[in-house]
């Protein structure tokens, strides 16, 4: 029954029942965590054979003849550039294989634009009176933080089922020269799990920003992270940009953090050759070379994109049941109450839910008091301000499935309780 | 015989003889490299057992219980902080174990100061009208480049046998508020191989810079890289700074690039707890965590500082004969001619030589034409401008010893030829 159709007595009774169950749950002293997109322990085991590849007696020569254990090759070894070019659908010359963190590559890309400027721009961003970034919401908190750190003003753009509201994006970038970039997670977006439609990608490729140094930060973090047998597909933005002659407009990012080991994987940046050369010109003062032993380890383990995809099938087998547990429980517990909506993702690491307006913070608080940690309400919005206080990001990957089930049961209970409180207070 | 005491005829004859030998050498089509401080292939083999440590079945838990294969712990795992704190003579709380490159840690430290400021400062360095850095010369080209990239003005300070000219350092920093830092390689300096004397370190600890946000960039790159049985010793700057209450004045750096694998080692930054906390506040937006698998691999391999020192003994056995070959050849070939001087280093990676004024570029050019690549003349000075054109950095580590011998023989011949050319032209 829809909670909105209950009368005061029914609501009060419903709330009392929730409170009773909540007290019981609290007494269990749970200590569960659904807050971050961390792979589970079983997922980490999948990549253990990779650590056996480069050992005493192994060949440490890259295909260009260089010993990967020594200094050199700032942009990464050729075979690693090839592998990740294949993964991102670009050319090897359009790739820098960096350290282990794509977040660092993104921070550094903003930092370089800030201090030194980018091709097409007249001056470094720091010399501009005002710099703004478009932030599709809900989105990834760490993206927003990077730009906030530099004092860049963050402008919300609503997400739709096909990607960011492109009418708004087109209008804003064509009118406002201070808008220098946009944060995108184009496939299985964080947190919504939405993949940008072909039309959205084409509209990105056809953007005509007033700022000549505008950049799309295309964080393809979940490009091979499918959860179903009918995965989403994403149109190749670089191909589309080459058709419009605007290939300098994108910086692409990805990493193997959720393919092999978080923090000990390999991160990549892809961009036009002009962008890559401009990047290397500054990067050359920041590093001599990145960890090529780890690059070679990854390449020897995966061999090619087929190898990555086969490996991701194993992740899928471990992750899909966790997502199913969450989605089934949401359906069963609150599916017919009109107090929560969500999108079933075909990949990625999150399930994004929307409560009744003004209930998200309360739900997170209730969960926390009963021992279940969620990503903070508001975290999916710039400045942590969710204007309607509705969005919560659920990360099902880390807890073992029994714990996850307890956590999501409690979550549903908290949604019911918070919703009843809210409706009774109106 | 001193070349300066030869008459014109003797000099012309000497030069003709050198030219004949040079033509013969050129005909050999050598292809040798003494340009960069790269470990030799035999040195890389020393650390191979480290790659066998973390494999299937190994324990991947850090001593704080965290799985090093997953996200988390921005400042590094506790056991790695302990190990490198021991190496640098600081407390574990004063350490960040970063990625694999200390150059990146230094670049990022300058970048953070530039954009966000440091404790003690009133504003970010980029907001100051003028920012200058002191550069002991000759010094490390990549240090100078980092600051040059940000448009910081580089000010030469001559090196003495006990470290930078401290009279000049004290005078400049106490008078000029725009001087925000100094680059130091305090032990086995690059390129001179000089270790700062106790008095120099104490004078650093007692500096009273006019800029309240002045920082000593203390790159202790060669702190365990001894070449003799009577190694130099370096007074602990952090201890001295704590006595004067000025411990915020230093950023220390080191890495295992020349202990395990260049580019695939572990880099560290050490500083006062206040500096570390301020650093982490910004770093938190740039990274989630660094490669903890590689950190644990290093700690399990070395166990403690004794383990590092024992490992460095093996490097010494491979490197000392190469340094001896160069020094013996210099002595034998040009020792009594008054055309070259140098300091015999007790550690580090370089031998720094000074030619007659105005001869360094010519020597490097002659070497190059005959197939021996040296570090560019001038590279050891800011803006690549050696005012007297005298200094050349010789890096004996990379070539196998037979090649090294050929290279240094040719080098000596080129020094003789260039010197004769010079003296004849006067």
C-alpha cells in the first residue's frame, strides 16, 4: 500500500511497528559498511595469479627492448598503451599510462590546466576571473572535490535516464565562457548506473563551448564493469569528436582499481595527441617514469581486451548476486509503498535511491545509529548539498552477502520509518 | 706536465697527438652512455627476490589489519612508515609513503605551496609578487626544473666542500622575503658527492628566513648509498630543527629508486606533523591511497634499516669498482695536467668534474661526436647556464665496466683536446 494513501492512524501504527523493529535491530549491535565502492575480499583473490607473473627468471623487457625495472618511458610501456587504448577505443599514441590512481590523473589534469593552461586556451585557468565546472547530479563526490579544491565554482546539471540534461549543458557552455569543464562518468554512472545514450554522446561531440579551453572529463571508470548478460554499450566519444574535429575537447580516464587491485592497479589518461603532448611537456617535470613493472605485470596477465573481459566475467559472478540481493530486497520491502525509487543498473558499483523529499539525511542517520554506515547523504552533490535531501548511494560490493542482506534489510526499515515520520509531520 | 706550462709548439704537438687519437676513437663507432644516474642491470638483479614475496598464499594484511590490496590509508601502511622513518631519522607520524617517485612528491609539494600555501604562510606562493628559490650549484637539474616550471626565480648559491655557502644562504633568506625555499641534496650531493658538514646542518636549523613560509627541500636521495668502508655521516636536520623549534622549515624526501627498482620503488616525504597534516588535507583530494602492495613487498623484503643497509652493501660491491675505474683513469690520464679537477665521493651516483673555464660544452660535444653521451654541459646549473662553462657530471653506474672504461678513456682524451684548443686560442 502507498504510504501517502494511509490516514494518520494507519501511519502512526505503521510508524510504531517500524520503531519496534528498529529497536530490535539496534540491539543486534551491527557493524556493517555500505559506504564506498570497494571490491570485496573475494574479488581481490581473482587477480592473485597476476602477482606470480613477474618473478625471478621472468623476462623484464618491454616490447621496445627496455628493462621495465629501470628509469624511462614517461608515457608508459608500448604494450600497456596498446592494451588500454583498446579498452578505451583510442590509439596508443593517445594514451598515458600513469601511476595507480585515475583520481590522481584527474587532479593533476585540473592542476595543470589551472597553473599552465591547456591547448586552445589563452591563459592558465588560475588567471581567469572566474572558473566554473558543470557537475551532473547526482554524481561522484571525489570529482566535485577536486575542482572545489581549486576554488572552481560547481554548477549542478540534472542527470536524466540518458545522461546529463544536454539542453542545459549546451545552453550553459555556449553562453558562459567561465565554464571550463564538465565531470562525466559516461558508463554505469556513479551513482545512478546510467549509461549515456548515443544521442547524448553525439551532442557532447558537437558541443560549441564559448571557452576555447573547455574540457570534458570523461571518467570511464566502469567501462568493462558489467553486471548482466545484456550490458549497456557506450558510443565512442573520441570517434565522434574526430568527426566534428573537436578531439581536443576530451580527457578520458580509467584504471584497473576495480579490475585488479584498488590502489595497486594501473591508471590511464587518454586524449588527442595534441593534448597528450601538452600534458607530457609538464608531466616531464613531475616524474621520470611510472611503475612499469606493474604495467608489464598487468599486460602479461591480461594479454588483450578479451583477457580483461574474461576477467570481468569473474567479477560479475561475485558482484551480481550482491546487487540482486539489494534490488530484490528493495522491491520486496518498499516496492509498493511509494517512498523510494531507484534505477536497476546493468553495471558499475552503485545503486542510487531517492527517498521522499527531506528524508535522505534522516535515513542515513537512522542506519548509522543502528550500525550500518552509508555514504553520507548529500555526498552525491557539489558542496554536499542535495537540494531536496533525497539521494542516497548504496555500495553493495564490499560486505559479504550475509552482512549485505542484514544491512539492506535495516536500510529498508529506516526508509519506512523516516518516511512515516515525514508524512506524519506534514 | 701542466698544460699551462707548455709553450705553443709543445701545445700544438700535444693537440695534434690528441686529434690523431680522437680520430681513431671516432672510427670505433662507440655507443656509450654516462649521462644519467641509472642503476646497472646487475644492480636490478639484487632486488629480484623482493618480487617473490607477495604471491598467492601470502599474507596481505598490514600490521593494522588492513588488506593492502584494497583502498585506504592515504599516508601509507604503518610498517612502511616505520621503516622509512628509521631510514630518515624521524617519527612514523612524520612520514608519508607516496607513490614510486620522490620527484613527484617534490613537484607536488611545490605545487601545493604554490596553489594552497603552507603552514606559516599568509597566502599561497602564487599570490606573491615574486617567488625565488636558492639553488646550490652545481646541483640536480630536475630540482631546478620543478621550480622553474612554476615561474619561480632560481638564485645560484655556490657549493663548498662542506655544503652550500651558508654565509650567503643566511644573508639572502634573512633579507629577502620572496625567497621561499632552497633545494638541497645533503648527503653525497648531486653531482659533487659532498655531504653537508655538521656545522652546515646546524646553520640550516638556525636559519631565520624573512619568509615565514620558507621551506628547505631536503632531498636525501643518497642517504644509504655509500661507496666506501668509511662512509660520510650526516647530522639529523629534523633533530636539530626540533632544538630550535623550527621543525616546520623542512620537507625531507627519499625513495628506493636506487635501492630496489627505479620507477617501481617506494617514495617518501618526511616533515613535521603539522606539515604532514597540512599536506594530507590537500593530498586527500588527489589520491585515495598509494600502492600498498608495493609498500608491503618492500617492508617484508628489508624488514628494517639493517636489512636496507645489508642490501646497500651489495650495491656498493657493484658500484665501487665503476667509480674506481673512473677515478683511476682521471688520475692517470689528466691528474698532473692542471686541466681538470674533481672530488672523490664516498657515496652517491656521480663524479663531478670541472674543466678549464669555457671547456665543458666542448668536451661534451667532442664526446658526443665520438659516441659517448654525457649529461649536457650546464645541466647542473639553473636555466642550464654554467657561468664559467666548467662543470660536467659523470654518471658511472649504468654502463658495464668494460664500456665504462672505454667511455672514460675517451672522456679524458676529449678533456685534453678541448683544453689544448682552449690554451692555444688564448
